[in-house]
C-alpha cells in the first residue's frame, strides 16, 4: 500500500537529486567558476521561460495558467537566491578586508 503524499515526496526527491556525478574538486577554483556560470545560465533560462510564458498568458495563447505561475515563481526564487549568495559573498569579502587592516 502506497500513501499518495509519500509517493509524491519520493518523486520530488528523485527530481531534486543530481543526475550527473560530482566533478572532482580542483585547487585552482575553476570548478567553482564553472558551477557559478552554470547557475547564472540556469537563472537566465528560467527568466526567459517565465517571460515567454507571461507573454503567452497576456496574449491569450497559453492553455494552462499554472505553467506561467510556476515558471514565474521559480524564476523569482532563483533570483532571490542569487541575490542572497551575492550578499553573502560581499559580506565575506568585507570581513576578509577587515582582517587585513
């Protein structure tokens, strides 16, 4: 007997799990740069998808408004996450500069 709510959580966990193996850590920081570049590219893709679905919704060419709402929310959360990471990076940089003074 499968409980539907648990089956839904398990399917979400499978979607959220990374499919590619983790890249080996490099000492020159290129792995971090690649990860950051990939995250920015993904954010731009989400923004583009959200914008195109919003245009379709406004023009009446969208069949399911839920798709536009979900895409918009995903893009918003991703931008908020990017802003939070940027703020933490700036705070860390400022703290390092204070240590050197």
